[in-house]
């Protein structure tokens, strides 16, 4: 065999990839582990990139998932700044960009997701941020120190968080999105509109019901022309218009892919020695009895760990119910289960649009719950979903900010 060999080879140095090390080491203290990551950074947490790094609650040195000693102690060879180009599933090796082979006994694809880009004239202009990485944060941070205004395209998770982050750093922010209200995929309309009002009260301009139609350069900044005929001049453009799962490698290996890399309940792909976990994996969500792909921190953390354990021989089905969270100025939430504004939503507010629980109902059964400014209630919400609670059931005690 000409090349490098690992018992466990992990492609992707993000949350799922680095968490897999923990899962492997629970069962196998000796097997060789390598992580190959395309980014030129040790594995780090992404949520602070749009939140605490901007509010000053965290600094860059705080966001790394592990110290260097963790990798040393666990005998992990961490190869960063190296993109894997292809997988040969039959002969069990991957090839990196330099053509070097890395052989494996078990392989984990933890390649995450990549931002969608704007398919409009000017959508590929230099300097537009498709925000995802620490490198994006560093460059945006540097640019904000010399900028006054920003256009944020997209009213979902990333757009709404980045808009808030820039505003608290005194940037004049205009949000542009095609939907009728902010975070329209998860919030009921009245909550979305209430959040929009709180954004506007903080001086954020909102252009909704219209997407960007074209972007052009203007001096050192940009002009964004919207589909409703408006024009916005800004120093910066940041787009948060969703991500797509990184499936090219899996495709190169002939693995089944759809919206993500298809895995079974053990997080194995259609090649049993190749696993996938995190934002790239489409998995059977057991409690909801459906296939899903999640783009959330807790999902990547737990799937990564679980896949690591299974690669090391645990062979246990993944039954965990990941939660997700977001912070929009003072409005924060944790949510679990199936969360979609297309479902029937029952709101149990203690303080309207601030503190309470939203129950997401399908066919008279609670399928998801969003706890707004209420903390440590996720496990109870999981219980409701697991036992298929009826639409009238509530968390006990009911929503209270102070419990
Ligand atoms: C700004 C931001 C804020 C977020 N905030 C929240 C939040 O508040 N709550 C929440 O629940 N979730 C949040 N998320 C989502 C969460 O961070 C992701 O779900 C999580 O990072 C997914 O982890 P992952 O390991 O699957 O993928 P990633 O974190 O995307 O890591 C994948 C890694 O694999 C590398 N890679 C890809 N292809 C290759 C290749 N061919 N060769 C080598 N390396 C490769 C990539 O470069 C990347 O480093 C946020 C995400 C972002 C970007």
C-alpha cells in the first residue's frame, strides 16, 4: 500500500468530525485516527461567528472545540488546509488535492454544508460574503471597522443573526428578503412580524417581499437592485440564503445521495465502512419516523460522536433528538422536533412574542416545540414528542420564565 493508513479516517474538521474522535475513543483507545480538514484552522464552533464574537461575549481564541493537547492526547493526526478530492470506496482510500492517498478501515464523511450563492447578475462579485467560516468572520470584522453600512440578504437564521450582530456594532443595516416576514420557515407569522418590529425599533431597515435582482459595484461599495425596483447602496453585502449539503465526495464514491448523504440508523452510508454525520447527512429521525437532514449544532455534535462510536464497533441506532437554538437580540429560543411554519402552531405565551412555548402540531399530535426565552425545557419537550402527546398537552409546569 503506497500512502498513509488510518484505522479511522475523518474527512471534515468541523463539529461532527472532531466529535467523532470522542466517540471512537470511548471504545477504542489505540486505533489510529486522522482528520483531514479543508479549512486552515483547528476545529471550531460556528454559532459564535454570528453571535458572541460580535457581542464581545467571546473572543476568537474561545471558539476552538479543543485545545491542541486534545488531539495529541488522543493520538489524532490533524491535517488542516487540505481538501479531499475523491474517494475510492472499493480499495478504501481517499485522494487529497495533491494526489496523495490516505487509506482507511473506517471512513467518516463530516463534510458539512456550503452556502448557497446568489444566481443573479453580480452575485459573484468580489467581496460579497457568503457567510460560513472563521475566515469569513475575520474578513467581515476587518471590513466593518472601515464600513458604515451593510446589506444583509436573507431573513432566515444567518441573515437575521448577522443583521443583529452588525447593528450592535453600529453598522447601518438593511435586510432584503423575498419572504413575507422574518424567519418564515420556522416562526408563525405573528411572531415573525413582532421580531421584525423589534429589529426596526433598533434601526434596521427591512425590505421584504422582494429579493435581490442584481448587484453592481459602486466605488468601494455596492448597489443592490431588488425585484421590487428598489435600490440599496451599501459598503458591505452579506448573504445568508441557506446552505447545501457537501455531497460531492460521496457522489464520487458512488454512495446514495439525495438532499444529503443517505445514511441508515447506524449512520452508515450505502457502503457499510463509510459513515456520514452532521449537516451533510440525511438520516432516519426515529422519534419522528421520517428521513431528515438537520443543519444544527447539537445534531452535528451528537451524530459525530455516535458515528465515531459505531465506527469503533458500538453498532447502535441513532435515536437522539437534536435541538437547535438561535439568538435575535434579546429573543432567544431552543427548539426540538419538527419545526415548520407550515404546521399548525399553538402558542402558549406567558409574555407575548417574548416568553413562552410554541407547539408544532401535525394530525393532532405534538411533533415539535420551540421554547422562547425559556431554558432547560428541551428534555421535557422531547418527552412530549416521543410519546406523541396530543395537541392540548403542555409542558409542566406551564411556560414560566422563572422556572
Ligand atoms: C454563522 C453560523 C451560525 C450558526 N449558528 C447556529 C445556531 O445558533 N444554532 C445551531 O443549532 N446551529 C447553528 N449553526 C449551524 C452549525 O454550526 C452547523 O450545524 C454545524 O457547524 C455543522 O457541523 P458539521 O461538522 O456537520 O459541518 P461543518 O461545520 O460545515 O464542517 C465541515 C467541515 O468539513 C470541511 N470539508 C468539506 N469538504 C471537505 C473535503 N472535501 N475535504 C476536507 N474537508 C472538507 C469543511 O471545510 C468544514 O470545515 C450555525 C452555522 C453558522 C455558519
